[in-house]
């Protein structure tokens, strides 16, 4: 699941070497904290958060196949 998120984020940003994804696993849920370069944060979030919402939707469908819940959070360094 993490590799899907990493692929999506990498396709959006310019500084691929500054992508950091922290994964926290629980029994029925997974939490991801995504950090990107400050200049790429706007590309990942998008206008009015549309890109971020789309990323969360894709990840929820991937997690649903595995019977888990997922939370994707975008944090600044």
C-alpha cells in the first residue's frame, strides 16, 4: 500500500529525493504522514485540497481491498 502512495506522490512532485512517508500500522488501520519539499506542497495538496482528497480516495479504495482503514496526512517539515 505504501508503494502505491509513493508512486502517486513521486509523479506529482519535482524533488523526488525529498519525499518521506512515515507509516504507522494498527490492527485495522494504517496511517501515513507524507512530507515533501516545501515548494512541492502546493502540488500535492492542489487547489482547495482537491489533489489531496483524490489521493486519500485512491488510498481508501486500496485499503478497502485489504480490509483496513487508511488515513493520509500531509505535514510540513
